[in-house]
């Protein structure tokens, strides 16, 4: 049996991040997708072959 978890001290948490305007992050993701070998579609990803480990 595992020991009970200690209560979380809210003052130890980082400040909340404002994500109300996430255009810059979404633009960065779109740039990575555009530069990669696949489109952001299921059809494109269906052509991906999983390597044999």
C-alpha cells in the first residue's frame, strides 16, 4: 500500500499562464507542421509507417 499524499500548498504553485491569446503559439505549431513531411490531416498521417523496434 502506498503512503497518502501530502496536501498541496497552493502558494508553492507557479503563477497561472494567460492563454487567452495563443495566436503566437499556434503560429509556431503551424510552422513546424508546414515544415514537416506530413500535413495536419489523418489522411496524411495514415501514410506514416511505424518503425520496427
